[in-house]
C-alpha cells in the first residue's frame, strides 16, 4: 500500500517539526552563542580552547581515557565473545542476559554500584577493615583514574560480547575447516581467516564503546571528582557553575565535531574492510564443551565475568540493606520521610514519582514521533534521492549528540519567546524523547520493512479502509515492536541523567538527579538513601531489559 506524496510529507512533518524545534534549533543556538556572541563572527571562545593549557588537558584526557577504557573492554570481552559464539552449554541464555545487564544500567547506578563495592564505605573496604583490624580503608580508588577505567570497562564489556559474539557465532565454520585440511594451524587460521572476518565487528564494537567512553558524564562526575573532566563534564561545569556560555558552547561544538568525525571514519572503514561472508545459523556453528581445556577455559571466563560484572551490582543491593544497627529497611523507609520538615524539601519518593511521570510522557511522545517516521522510512526507495533515504540519517542525528550538549542547547535556546520552555516541566520529557527516539524508531522499523506488502493490498482489494488495514493487519504484527519501543523509551527516561541535570527544576528532580544530590550530602543516611534509590532504578531497568529481550519480534532487532 504505497503512500501518496501528500501522505509522505504529512508523515515527515511530525518528526521534522519536532526535530527542528527541539534539536536543530538548540544546536544552532549553540553555534550562534559561541561564534556570533555580538551578532558578528568572533572565534575568541574557540581560541580559548587551545590557548589555555587546562582545556587542552581536558581534551587530551577525554581521548586517552576513552582509548584505554575501550582496550580494557576488548581484553575482557573478546574471550567471552568467543565462548558465547562457539559453544553451547547449560544456562547460556541466562548468563548472556546477566553479562548484558551492566550495559543497560543508567550511568548513575553504575557509579553508585562501584562506590558500594570499592568506595571508602564500600563493601570490600568494610570486609578488609574488619578482617585486618584496620582503622582506615585499605582501598582508596575514589577520585582516581583507576576507578573511572574500571567503571568504563564494566559498562562496555557487554558491547563487545554482544556485537562481536553475535557476528562470530554466524561465521561459516567450513572456512576454518578447509584451512585446517590444507595444513594451517590454529594460530594461522586465526590470523589469516578468523580475525580478518571479525575485523568489521570488532571495529564496530570498539568504536561504539569508544564513543560511550568519549562522552562519559555520570561516571566521571561522580567517581572522578573535581580532578578529572571529559569534554562532556567540562561543558556542564563551564555552563552551570561558571556560567561561561560562549566557552561551554565552543566545547559543545568541539565535541560534536569529534563525534561526527568518528562516525564518518567508522562508516568509511566499514565500507572498505567489510568482507562478504556466507553466514550460517548459530546452531550449525556451535558445539558443546568437550575437552578439559575447553571446560576449564569456560569456567575461568565465567568466574571473571561473574566477579567483575556482577559484584558491583550485588554490592549495591547488599549495601542498601546494611545499616549501623544491622540488616534492615531503614534506607528504604527514609525515602518517604521529609526529614527537614520544610514544604520545599523534595523526598526521594517524590523524585521517583517525577521520573515515572516524565517517563510516561516520554513514551507517548517517542512513539508518536517514531511510528509515522517508521512508516515513512519503510517505503521502498524510489531513486537515489528519495525522501526516506534522505531522512533516515537525519532521524538518527540525536543518537550522535551528547545529552549534556542537548541540555545545554535548551538552556540557551528555550529561554525566550516563542519557545520559552526553560522553566516548564515539559522540557524534561522533550529532552528524553529526543534521546529515546532513535531507539524506538529502530525497534519498529525492521518489523514494518519485513511485512509483506501483499497483505495490505489484499485487504484494500477486499474493501478495507485505511483504518481497518491498520487495525487488523498492521497492529497485530506491530504491537510487540511498539511495546519494545515503549519500554526502551520508558527505561531510557527513568535512567537519563546528563540532560536531566541541566534542565530539571530544583523542586521537580528526577530519580538520577536526586541520587546525585544525595551523594553530595554528608551522612550515612543520605548515602544509604542514594543506595536504596539506585537499587530501585536498577530493578526498573533490569525488568525493562528483560521485557525487551522477551518481546522482540523473532530475531529482528537493530539495537
């Protein structure tokens, strides 16, 4: 059922107007405040970035910590990817879900989990102090580069396992078998066959992990302290604490430029280095663990993954129930109490309600944007410059823009008529919608593209109206992908921290913002409440992830 030209433009108008008002306009405002501060071109704010050694150190730190973190994720993730790709064993699906769980956790939860495990009041320090009779914590990694690297590796190892392991599992084993018949040994086969074939997947996973580390915010802000700053953190500090908007805008331009350049390089390398491969079902390429060596390798990988990826989350849960008087629910009960007695005090449970309301609004906005966009993009491409072909990369632009840059753009652009939304509550779900929109779109689009067009055509021939076609043909096939997209939007909104820290009003904080505020206040009770709230947020995210994994339409997925 092809769309008419008018229908295509009407569908395109919905996301284009939204993106124009709440993405392109704020980004242009950033360029304007940095490059045209007095109405004429002035590159002074850009010159500051290379004239002052401090900003050069920030840029250099952003690059090298991202590279080192990515290397650590590769070292830990590639052996696990090999295990998941080549072998079948009991509990494999459960283990795969567990090792993916850290990646879907909000960054503020990851940061608090590492505080719960190896922070000054962390579980490991408490055990060592009790066992060795020490008065001071023996592990002092807070506000050091080591805890940042550990958190980043924890966060991104799942990316390596999922992308590389999924690609590896479908490589044709006959290629290696033929090389073995011709006398090639294991290392020769790995070097000349497996690694060249895996290179596109390793490159994609590495670049994705690098981008996450490059734009790291919550981990650096909470665990790094004032000593460390990525470009993302420096944008926040310069805009909010120093109120130097031109320099903050220059940093945003610098970050957007680097991000775009990395995406261009990735696309170019992928096109040049991707090798056509005859893929095989994973059932044909995988075999049981047979030898003692294979079982020992698997056991070692299980132990490393379990200790490194699950112990911070386990420590978070344990610490949330540990009080000075023994195990209890004190920290959870305190979430409902206004300890100051002030009408202006926002209890943690009120912050949770705020997050829930924002998340529900985000689901409605994101699905309302993504559904017409998916119908438009699922149309067959007619010509080299079809509307769908041109709009597809445009709809994905928010995915390559940092949430802090987006929030900063709202500060400078949406504070005057005709879009004076700076103090409006709706600005929060709008920001969350832009972040979630590409994920929701990519959840729906593969299903629409996979639907056989003859189903709709047959219904129309039999006299069904457009509404009946949508109700009886499209909706029964789309409902699972719509639900997956809605859960994506909900969990992203609940855990979003970077943009929320800039755009939320003080009296209406979200759950991650409230956690960050509690971490900045002294006292065991405040820290305990931050732990309890992080456990709640972790549980919501984990349930959302399980729903997504179980409701995907077969094996169709783009995220």
